[in-house]
């Protein structure tokens, strides 16, 4: 992650504060739908590339309903890619046996496997990013609490997210001060970084004590209450039903093959 | 039953590392008074505020707020009467949105949801921040953060409003807005600050702390005109009490 | 290193979600049972600190590459295993949601690989016994380095076990391990050195912050339980995967050069079907976008 990372985190969360059809959906419904979607994407086999196509409907419809620009998703995807890419890149090397032929040209199982991993990567990670971009982190946290996540975990999520921006800015200032005084170096040595982070840590602990004082002054006893009203309504039921239908159909029916067969049958 | 609202009686306090922060501070504050607390860095201003709020307790002497001595057992009562605005809004605003943050205090008081909503809206309106409700604290400007910090305390309807360096880090226009707001509050106020012009405009009474003791206590206009006291406290008179730099005429 | 959704099967991912949920629930109960309101903001700020620390990339001596702090061992040393694990779980969660690091299905696996390995294994079984009650100088460095190596290598083992058990990648376990373990041993050593440096700065500036108290017997039992559950789940997952024709055995057979199946012709109608599907999805997307644009303009 880079210092710019904190900016990305802010901009993704800010998208959710706008009033859009996707933002109005109940957070719990979106959390559960996203988890189900991710599980269904993962359930397809190594060579099921083509069957993943219908699943693109879920992230694209959510992005459209939430007014989320696609480039807000592409940047994090590109940054997160290295590991999945690294593993996927081994596929064509390991599995060279031709699995398919087209017009005399053989396509190896590894090539299909690689493409499948990449498609799954794009689908499931964009779903995770869209959850935040259409819901907002605080609403996701409330949803998790209402779905049974422990109180201590939800408090951690909220506070980590709140102070991430403050501390990332402090770390950024330290790095800039270092860059100005050590122009020849691109990044600090381990020793310098240790001192820098140590100072950041000492300041962070002092901040935790000040925050605790501020919390105590307003009657804090250990709970961070969030006021979020609303219960699932008709749009939520519709969204849940549509998602369930999409996932069931994509799982049970080979949609592209059916469509292709129908097309071939329809032609004279 | 006493007539004063805040009573500090011969209070001593040392930090855990042994540094003596306060050595025998006493004063009484009555309803409707506005008190400026001035002094150099390390003079004991912030420590005194923490003692008032019951975040720390004196090793000698006593603090009273309203009808209650400030002790661990009376804290719930003390916190209904005394609202504390900390220096760094990033410490004060710990909830994910402005609304959540302003509602935090009233919810901890156990108020019903409708009352919490009403108080949140009223407090935000009072500081001119009604439109900031759903925003995230880290996306606010310095002046907005300060206004919301004050709203988080106003929502608890305190009898005394205590503020630590309220004008720190504000641009001149935000600072002017803050001064006007503070002048308009009918609350009993305690303002700790280096900004003597702010104290001059907002507080009728001023206490100067030097080395953990009270060096002067009296009407602001008189105290801030005493150059010997200010020099001992490593302070400068407010600009409006200084001579005109152009013509040399006295302030 | 984050395990990725794209490499996990739902069975393995779901099972590890369960284990993680259990570990989080037990840790949360332990944190909530010792009600110290001071720890709530402390834990939150330390979570944010780990995040901020990860933005500081430092150069690793002699390699020309760079690294950053992971924080698991540090959190365990500052907060104790249960609270440290909870903080790391929240950090991994934020990473998954905002940075697409790993993904949501892989969340369970990632929390285990990064949090449980450092907080429930490396800290109580390696760091604490080696560091003793008042760790200073060389002792602290040795304990942190070995603790760091243990957590990172365990995490790498987790990644390999989960990938292999899932059977999505053809990468066989042996070479995968040979590839990942040495790298992670080095990263772990750097992590340990950074942790030691930080703890030294901190304990010098704030001597009153003594290291967290020694782990109780219950904590050790919990460590054993988590390890057993993870091994059990990984074992079951591998069994399951190898029982399926498309699973582990397949990949081993494939890489061992067993007779490959006859290549099938590309299912051209299905490819055409994909074209139609994607065109329909794109059309719907464009339509919704246009509707929204009109709604916003209105």
C-alpha cells in the first residue's frame, strides 16, 4: 500500500454518501448478497471461464445503480492484482496439454485456467469494492453488528477506519520530511523507518489516551452506539430476489451454452 | 447549597512521571460567568481542565461542579453539568459521521431516540453546522471540525462549557465565527487559551496561571493590562491592548 | 501476503470463515469480559497505526527491495493475543473492503494466515518464552526475529495449503512451498527486526507500558484449539478436494505428466453465447447509466 492508498480509501467511501438507488438499499441485504455472489463465483471449476459471463451482471448493475464510475474500481483492482496474477501466470507453464482446439490451433488447459482465475479475481474483488462504494463503511459495520458480529470487533472496525486517515496523514508528513532531508534516497532504511514508526507509535498511544478522555467526558462505557433506522423494504426484497435468481440460474444452467445452442437452432 | 457552579479548592496535581503540574490552585465560578484561563505551555491549563472534567483527580484539594464533588462515584452527574471540548477535534470526533458523534453523548445519557434526534439537530443548528450531519469527520475543514466539536458537547446541555484552545489552527474567518458564537452562548464558560485576543473578546474574567499557581485573577480588561504578570507568564498583551504600530498611540 | 478469492474454493473458504468467526467470537468475548474502556480507543488507534505503518516502505539491506511492517507480532506484544488478533482481523477486513486485498471469501483465510499465526502461535509459543518478562537488547531482537519468521512462514504454509486444497490453481504444493517459504522467512526476519526496533523505542519513551502479561493456561489451550481446528479444516479440505476428480489429484497427475485427456473442440456456440450474454449485460448497464444520468439531471 502507498500513501495514496489512504486517499483511495477516502474516495471510495465518499461515493457512498450520495443518494443513489443502490445506496438506499438495506446494508444487510447488500452484505449478504455480496457474500453469496463471491461464494458462487468461487464455486466454478478451473475451466469454467465461459460460465462466469452471466455473473458480470451483478457488479455492473450495482455500479450503475450506485453511480459508481468504473475507473474507481479498476485502479484498486490493478493495484491488488500482483498475487493473483503471479499464481495465474504459472497456469500456462504447468498445464500445457491442449484442452481445446479451434480451427486446428490448440488452446492449453493452463491458458483457460489462467483466464478463469483472472475473471474470478475481477468479479469477486469488484463486488467487495462496490459494497463499500454503494453502502459506506459505517453502514457496513452496523449491518455486521445487526447480523451478529461481536460488539468489540465492530468497535475496532469503526475506530480503525476513523483514525486511519489521521495516522496515515501523520506518516505521510514524516515521509515527506525524510524525503526533503535525504534527497538521494527513495525510501528510508530499516533503522530510520524504525525510529520514524516508533515516534508515530508513541504519538498514536498519546492520541488513544486523549480520545479516551474525550469519550469519558461524554459518558463512554465501552459501547459505540450508531443510530441507523430503517428495515428492509420492497426495493430490498426485489434486489435480494433478483440476486438470488441470477446466482441460481448462473449456477444451475450453462447460460452461454444454452443461448449459443438456441442461436444455432434458430438459424436455418 | 452553594451559589457557585464550579469550585476549585487548593488543588495539587503531579503527573505520573513526578512533574508537579498544579501547586495549590483555588477559584470559584458563578452562574453565567465567563472565565479565561491563560498561561504559558506547561503552566497547568490543560491539567486543570482535566481535573474539572474528572478525567484525572487531584492528589490534594477538591473540585466541585454544581452540587457534586468531583469523584469517581459522582462522574455521571458531573458529566451532565460540565461539557468539555478538547483541543484537537480529531480526538473529540471519534465516530464515523458528524450525526453519530453529536448523538453519542445524548445516547450515553440514556435519552429516548426522539429526544436524541431533536438534540442532535438543535446542537448542529446552534453552531451553524446543520448541513454537515451525514459527513465524515475527516472530510471537514478545520473550522467545521471545531464547530461540530462544540455541538457534540452542546447536545448534552451542560451548565458549564469548558474549552481547551478553541481557536488553535483556525484561519482568521473561522476564528471570527467562533468568537461570535462564543459571545452568543449564554452558558457559563471556561476557555483555556494562548489566544489573548479571543479571551479578551469572550471572557469577562481571567485567571493567569504561572508554574501551577494562580498569578492573577480578576476582570479580563484589568488582568490583561498588567504587563508584569503577563511577562512572568510568558505572554504578550492582546493586540487590541497594544499600542498602534503605525501611530504609536496607546491601545 | 494475501490469499485471493480467485484461488479459493467455496468449501475451503467457507470452512476457514467458520474457524475465523469462532476465533473472533472467542477473542471478542475475552476482550469484552475484561471491561477496560481505555482499551477500546487504544485498540482502534493501534489498528490505524498498523495501516499507517504499512504506508512506510523501507529498503531491506542487501537486497535492493523494500518491505513494510505487517504488525501482527507487534499488536500481540502490545495488547496480548486476543485483543491483538481482534485488531488485526479488523485491519484485514478494511484491507479486503477498500483495497481489494484478498477479497471477501478469502477474508477468513487471510485473518487466520496473518492474525492467528502471529497472535496465537508465534507470540505465545516463540516470542514470549524467548523474550521473557523484561525483554531488552539482544534478547528482544532474537525473540522478535524468530517470532516474525514463525508468523510469516506459518502464513505462507497457510496460503499453500489453502490454494492446494482448493484446487483452483494447478501449482503443486511442493514447488509452491519451495517458492514461498524462503521468501517469507526473509520477510519474517525483517518483520521481527522492525518489531524489535519499535518495541525498543516505545518502551524507552513509555517505560510504564510493560509488555502484556504472560499468556494464561487458557490462552495456551486456545492456541492449541485454533491450530487443531485449522489443521483439521485444511486436512478435510484436502481430502475433499482430492476426492473430486477435478481436485488435487488431478493437478498432481497433470504435473506428473499422466496421460492428458483428448482436447475437445472449442464449444463455439457457447463462445457465441458468452458474446450475447456480455452484450446484453453491457446494454443493460448502459441503459441504467443513462436512466441515472437523466434522474440526476432532473
